[in-house]
C-alpha cells in the first residue's frame, strides 16, 4: 500500500464524515425552522452539498472508472432534481396560501397570479373572418 493510497483513503473518510455532518445539520434545520420556505431551503442546500461531499469521499476510496462514472451520474441527478423539487414545493405552498406574503421581501408571483389570464376561444374574430357569417353545417 503506497502512501498516496493512505492519503486518499483518509481524505475520502474525512469527506464522507463532513458530508454526513452537513446532511445532519440540514435535517436539524428541517425540524426546527418555522415555515415552508425555510424548510425547503434546509432540505435542498445542505443535503445537496452533503451528498456531493459523500460521493467525493466514496470516489476517493473506490477509484475505479466505472464507479466514478456512477457516482458522477448520482451527483448530476441530485443537482438537477433536488432544487427543482424544492422550487415546486415552495411554489405550490405559495399558491395554496400556506406562506405569509407579508413576510416576503420580494413577491414576484403576486403580479402573475393576480392578472387575469385571457380565456381561450373568446378573442373577437379578426377582420375579414367570415366564420361568424357561416351557418352551422356548411
């Protein structure tokens, strides 16, 4: 066993431990924070960073090409799905009224939700459109 193998194994163990500790802090935040937006933040940011550190530590320990590719895919899909899922949870909580809108610093969704959307099929016919002049069945 070379000294570099020992260094990589030790660094990998440290990364796994630090990643697990960050994930544990994220869980504590999910239990202690008061509202949906804060909890969704605690559910994604530390969990994503913690998992990436754990994956890096496991990658330092395994050191195989196929293993590193699998760990890379896991990290990629975690980065793609975790924040998107938290965004959708927060947006649905906003739309169902579970968020105190007075406590928000910026409320970009308020203008989008209060403006009436145009109804489909109710636009007036364009000039020269003869559909309204036709009798049914023609």
